[in-house]
C-alpha cells in the first residue's frame, strides 16, 4: 500500500536556454519551486485535492499532471488511491517550466510512496514517453534538470542522452519576470548569418562549462543574436542591461521564449549592489517588477 504518512518534496523551476537557440539545455534553480505533497488513501485512482493559484493556470497544467499521474499508476499496475496537493510557487507562463516541475515532482513522489523503485533515468524515460503519447508538450532538458539538478545538456540521439555539465562555483542569479506578451515569431525571422554567429556563441558557452572559463562564459552569453529581438517590446530591459554591465555582472539574458529575464552575477556582493541599483531604477520609472535571487540547484528535486 505504500507510505500512508505521505511524501513532501520540492520541485524547482528551471531556466531554459531556448532563447539562445539551445532548447536542449536547462538549468535547475533553488527558487522559485513548487511544493508537492502526496498521500495514499483508501480509494483508488488519483485525486488532486489542493492546487493553489488554479485561476492563473491558463495552459491547464493541472489536467496534464492528473493524466500522467494516472498513467504512472497504470504503468506499475497499482490499485492504490492517492491524494495530491500542489502549492504553485513558480509563476505560471513565466518560462520557468512549471509544467515540468509539477509533472516530475508528482511522478517522483508517487514512485517513492508506492515503492515502485524506478531510478531517475527510468523515471525520465517514463515521463518523456508518456507525455508524448498523451500529447503533452514538455521540455525534456527541464525534466532532466528537475531529476538530476544542475545544468543539463540533453541529446536524444546519444546512447547516454542526459549530460550533467559543470556548474561554475559562486554564480548567483537574479530573475525578473517580464509580464509582457511573448512574440515567438522573432525566432523565425533569423538570417543564416545570425544563426551561424549564434552557433559560435553557444559552442563557447558549452566549452566554458567544461573549462571553467568565466570570461568565455560571460562573452558567449552576452552576444546573443536573439537578445535585441526579444527586448524590442520591453521598455526597461536595455536600461537594466546597461546598469548590470556597469556593475560588472557576467551576463543578462532571457529564459525560454523570453518570459523571464535573468542576470548572472559572479558573487553575492555584485548581485546585491546590482539588484539595489535595478530596484532604484524601477522605482524612479514607476515600474512594478519583482526581483528573485537564486542559485543553481545542484540536486534538483528533494524531499523534506
């Protein structure tokens, strides 16, 4: 019957490097993240009894979680009943993979509470296979980042498709949610020359993680050909970018399609000085924007 006391875990948000042309690279971060509680009951099937901020769930993430949770019970031939509570701390539609966090977190909790004993690679394969069968659009690198933590490079064509890259020591991140309408067509209007330049930047980024070259990391992320196109309808981004570079951050950029801006800081001192300057700028312009301080999550999902 499993553990009737329940499993409580934290499933982190992830930054997708899609806006750099790297859809198969995702980075797990320590916050924000969703809290998930799963308990067995005397019934059968899956019941999501708590789902916070449901009115903000425009993409119906809840239904996708329900579907894949039921598919997992079928996979392990379980007749158990489970109650699921999800406390959504990751903002919806913010490009921080709330769908992947909820699906991966729930399946991990079910795996534990029902004693299925799937190891993480098998959980990953199940999630990717079943979401495809169910028609759920999911980012594989974000699922892997949730399960394994750190910076993940995913290549489905390799024998070992999940590669956990080195996470540079001391990096601090600042997130700023855009709250602007996303224009995905900007990724289609890219010349062959721009794509070639971006491929060189991306090669430099990956190399910097293997060589711990922070200068190369900074330079490769600064020169993103998509950056100017994404920023074209964000009134504050170029000012924040200039403030940040004046304070000697490593880079600014965007997660996923540009829903959230991020700043990579080399240490907490520069982070604090830069965030203070940005908050003062937002206040002077009467711009309502929330800064979230976070770091790379090296372990991904963890149980309380």
